[in-house]
C-alpha cells in the first residue's frame, strides 16, 4: 500500500454524500492519509456529480464507474466505502473483499443476517477487514453520556428506560431516497431497521447484550411507491411498533415509535437508575447524540453541558485526538477517519462487522417477534435459528 489509502465510494446517493462531507472535513482540517480515486453508482449522473465535487472541494481525481466489477478492473484501490441501499450491501462488498480490499459498509451491514455472514466469509478468506459505518456512538453527546452512565455511574445501576416517539412523520415515497426505503425487499424493514439500528447499537454499547424481546407492529401507510428495480409496489414497511427489551443485566426497556400518531405527540426518552435518571435531548433514534440531562432522586439537576465539560476534562490530549480527530466531533467524520486509520495501520476499526451484526440482530429480533407473536431471543436471531421474517428476503435475493 502507498502512503495514502486509495479509497473508493460505492453508491453515490444521500448517505454517500454525508460520508463525502465527512472526508472533506478531514481534508480541510489537514488530514492527508487518503485519497478518493474512484466512485461507483449505476446512476452515472450521481457518479459524475461526485467526481466534480471531489475535484472542486478536495482536489481528488476520481474515476466514475457504473459497476463494482468495472471499478475493480479499472482502478487500484485499497479500501471501499459501501453506501448502497441495504439490499446491495453484500453484492457490492463481496467482490471487493474477495480481492482483499477492506470495506466499510453502511449500517445495517447487509439486508439479512445471512447476507452479513456471506460478507464475513469472503473477508475471512482474504484477510480483509469489514468496518460498520455507525456514526451515532461516535458523536460527542453519545460518548459523554456513555461515560456518565458506565464510568461515573451518574444514575447508579440502570434499571429501566422508556423511549417513545409517537407522532406524524410524513415520508415522501415518491423521492428515490425514500422509495427504496418503502419496500421490505429493498430495505429489509422500516424504521426499526433503518433509523432504529442506530438505537440498537447505542443500547448494546451502553447497556450490554439484550437477552430477549417482544414486539407488536402495524403497517397502515396505505400508499404505493415506484420502487427501484421492483417498480410499482405497496409501501409495506411498518408504521408503528411497541416493543419490550430485556437485557442480560436485568435492565428493562420500552421502545415504541409511530409515524402515524395523529393528534397529540409523544417524544420522550428517559433512562432510570438507582440514583436518578437521564432525559435524552434527541427525539429520533440516535440515542444521546445531542446529550442528556441528569436529575437525581434528591431533585438535583445537572444539565448536559456540565456533563460534557466534565467528560472532556477527564480525557488526555491523546485520547481526545483519538476520539475527536482534528477537533471534529461529528460522528460521520469520525467514522471516516477511523476507517482510514484502520486500513492504514492494519488495526481493527472501532465498530467492526460483529458490532454491526449484533445491532441488526436486535432490530431483526423485533421483526421476528412481531412475525411469530412470540418472545424472541437475540442469540437465536444471530445463530439463524429465528429467521421466519428474513426467509422471503433471503429467497428473493438468493442469499
């Protein structure tokens, strides 16, 4: 490998644009360990737009390609950032992994558990590395609250939480960025799987393994979309779910969400322990991304700003640079930096493929429970024993 990691971006849609912004911030802050030499998208206009932006903003000369196979034949690369729709994570990553090319794959790292396993098998054969593009846990708010809970024990022993977002969230299914998210065959699931996998990752990261879940859900979008590849199709992803999570530690969690909660809205996330509670400032599924406010059982209140100040004061300069490279504290810039560093140094990424797999298995456990009407163990999803919901996806894509 040359001194600079030769990087390709595969998929030039919305999330790829966010990744590109992350790489641009690194360049603008003087980080020069990589260069983006290729971009790939079946939509050539998207690919060409990325090429122009790379030249104008970062000075990189990238070659556009329509397929991964063409890219691998035409340009020498060391690493690939996979930003395709979920159904194509494995088909984009596996050809790269078979060539020994390290990959960072957007969450949920494959449309099913079997798809992730196929990527892992390809990587094992060549020694290639798979990183999970999971940005939420890398945000300064998320890092500070994880420290507050696990290092400083600010709420004592965590006992239970309730994360509820019940409101109207109108999705425009006519837009390409949303059209593929409307159909299970392309996305794998609705917001439990798309946005929710961020929440799952944070819950596992902060509170440890989940033993079992129970979930019920509905789908009443009553809409159609012009889905990529599939054409006209009913919007069949969930619009509402109510779930209970039981952690191995004994922690209990209520996680509920709806896009069709008309009238009054509920947007609240509170985490209770033996000493007090933390109220999350965000109202989506990016747990603690914007911090959380502490209230102790004696009534003492500590705003997030004070928690963040104490957290940063606890870090050495070296640790700060590792967690917030070049002074950047947004999650996507940090995940891009970590991927390049992992490739360059031959080390493990902060969030590897196993981390991504476990988060998606928690998401899938909710689907498996709703499908069967039974309590589902996360370990059974990870092993493949619980897969009723995923079977049609695996069969359709011949995984």
